[in-house]
C-alpha cells in the first residue's frame, strides 16, 4: 500500500504569513491527490483535488501543487479562520490513504 | 445537492457489533460511490473502505478485512457499515462520504460528507 507522509505535523504562524504544508507519497500517484481541511469539532471539507484544482467556494489564498510523489498545500496569507488540521489523501486505487495531518495554529 | 445523513451515536460493549446508516438524498443514489472514514479521538482520518451503491461491490482497507461489512438499500438510498468484534480501539467518529464526481467509481476525492456518528466502545 502507498503511504502518505505529511510535514510538519503542526505549525504556528502569524496572520498574513505564507504557510506551506508538504505531503509525500511512498510511490508515484500522478496528480491523484486531495487536500482536506478539518476545523475543530467539524466535518472534513474538501479543499483541493487533482493536486491543484480548487474546490468550488474555497478561498483563492489556498493553492496546491505537485505531481508524482511530492505535493504542497500553500496558504498565501494565513487568516484566523484557517485554524484547522489539514490532511492530504491519495485517491487513485484503494486504499485511499490519508496523511497524518498538519495542525495549523495562529501565533 | 448531495446530502448524507448518518444515524445517531452508539455505545457498545467490547466484542459487540455496530451498524451505522448513511442516507443519501438530493441526487441519483447510484452515481456516487460511498466511502467510510473514521477518526479516533484526537487522531487523524482513516479510510476504511467503499461501496458501489449500484452493484453493491465493496473494497476495504486491509486493516478491516473480515471485520467490516458494507451494504446498501437502493429502495431507501441508504448505505450501511457494520463493524464487528469491537474493542476500545474502535471508539471513533465514523463518517460516510461521497465521491466528488459522479461515475468516478471511488477513484476520486471525497466531496460530500455525512455529519459523523460517534461510536463508543466501553465495558
């Protein structure tokens, strides 16, 4: 099975900062990579699929890039409402494995 | 608009089974595969498996093979997930989720989520 490794596991940044989260697949997955946001006590929400396609309604400060084994989620200007845990997931072929998550907090 | 509504919280004893429902509405039931994802307290998301609501075929994460069953009732647009031989490690919130795109047969992201069902396993 393909393993998904996220880093860092947590980060603290100031409002307005650029934040980058990385996700690495143990084997190439082309661009079959999604990012989810889960706010405390809430249901996960799809942010990005196809590694870089923004889900409808997601603010443009979120962006995704990468292909193969290395992917990034970038928040261009961190806002207070972005406090959440972010998960990557590979989705082509079962099992659809999630990364371990990155908890983002405001400094 | 795709909506998934799950059954309510459950408390089970170790060794028992739990069966959770996920009722779909707002779309043609057979268009979107349904995934099951769980989250233990303070932990990350864990994909358990999926079901094709049309034919009923399933695919499970190896960890749950032999212990999980996923079924569907097309007459009520409802999917069920049953997990047996429960231990305290199965205490978690269980989510159902639908494919982001119609007809992608489980090979796409999870675009729609149920509200989650808390299962507590305690003696």
